[in-house]
């Protein structure tokens, strides 16, 4: 009888406990106020400060990235941000020239629950007038058969002039896992070490046989084929502008209708593929032809380091980019692109965003 009474008492206690409300853990009652302004004459710090009307304000932390918009007066107030250390950027196009952006990036802004934060950002004019890596699709479409061969890298020419791709080289630089890590200047001799793949556009640097028109895209496919034939929710890259073709491989696909970037490393007989969630990619002029001892930083046009974990150690030399782009999950069908075509403020953390699907040859809006 005592045993049954004990069981009844325990049951009543458990039922009562289950009916109690869960603890109310309130986090993020901080108020952050931002005012974004710019000098009416870019570069002249004595000129009148004007509001960054309707500027894009980007918040990045361990909780991810969110994008807000300032009002007509360049002001934004947010309540309820969780406590964390934030990178915050404000950006808008210069009214008289869309190739120039007004940008202010600030890191290590500590937001603590209950402590208001007030910031005034004075933006500077940033001119992106050349070629930039614009989209990286690496993780593959949604699938359970580990298909990721539809990878591509996209370039954009933000300048107002035709550029030329002759002799330029695309590198995957993730081989120096020891020491400073992938994409670092390991020996402090002004070059980037750890080249894994090196693929070159035809021609010689300075040539004008392979034009890249202003305000246009160039798609470089790992395999320039219609990948929907293998997986229906993949993409068609048969009309890509260029194809990575490894002439030292007996099995690599070669679309005869798409011109090739050729492999510079005879010891690499595999197809050009990049890591699904973490890698370092670089495009250079091709002037430095001795890739084995590192790529001279002064010849590098653009680079990106992407990681799946925002807390991962950054390794790409900050002279190429100060930030890390957060990559989407593998086999998610998502891609990474610059927030604005070709716009490079040298901070990948704030320059790049995830898109729900790849956009070869156009920009996702």
C-alpha cells in the first residue's frame, strides 16, 4: 500500500511540474541607435555631412547576418538584439556614380543586454573599378547522392571599360594547413602560399584577345554541361563562358563549345573542384608564373575565403580581404554572392551573402 501511495504522490508531482510555465529567459533587450552620414564631397573631411538616406545596414555576429534599412535621415533604431560582438556596415551607392559606394565597416562592436549603444558612422567613398569574384557556388544542389559537380565561379566587371582576361590565373589556395593556414603569407615575403590548383586563361597578361565587357558577368564552370541531366534540381552550365579543363586528366569533361582554362600543374590530374564549405580562392593577373613559391600579392586581383563556421580562424591575408564569407550548408542548393554586383570593400564578412539558389550570369535580388 505504501508503494502505491508513493507512486501516486510522484505522479501528482510530475503532472504538476509539467503544467508549470517554462522559465522566461529574456535576452536581447538592448537598444542600438545608428546614424549614418557621408561627406558631400567624398574625400574632403571638411565638407558638409549628409544623411545616408535609406542606406543598407548590415549586422553580422555569431547568430548570423541580418540586413536593415536606415530612414531618410540615415537613422536606424533596433531593439532586441541578442548580446554578442557585432560587425556592422552601412552602405549605399554614391548618388552621382553607381560604380562608387559609400561604405563604413566597423568590427568588434559589443552589444550587452541592458546597455544602449549609439553609433555614428561616417562613410567613405569606395570605388570598385575592376574585376571581382562575384559568386561562388560550391555546395551542390539538394540531393542525397553526394552530387556537387555543378560548381562554378563567377566574375563581374564593375568598371566602365572593357577589361581583358588574357593570361589571368584562378587559384585554389588551401594547401598550407600548417603554420598561418590557407591563403596566408607564410614566410612574410609578400606572397600567398599553398596553391592546390592553378588554372589559366589563354593568352598572355596584357593581351587583348579575350575581352570582358563592362558591367558583365563571366561564368567559369567546373564542368560546362547541363547538370540537370544528372540531377533534375541542378543547373545547366552548358552555356558557361569558360570551363576548367584539366588536360592532364583522361576523364575530365571537355565541352568543345566552351573555351577552356587550362591546368598549370601537371601533377594534378583531378578535375577542378573546390571544397563544399571551406576554401580560399584567388584570381591573379598571371604575371607571377612561379606559383610553387607563392603568388605575389601585388599581382592578385581579388580573393575570397569562405567558411561554414563563423568562429573559424581567418587565414587569408588581410591585404586581399579582411573578412570571411559564411558558406551555406553542403547539398543545400544555396550559393554565395556579393551583395551588390562586383562591389568589393575588402571585407568578405559584410560584402557577401547567401542566396537560395545559384545565379550563373546574373545577380540574385
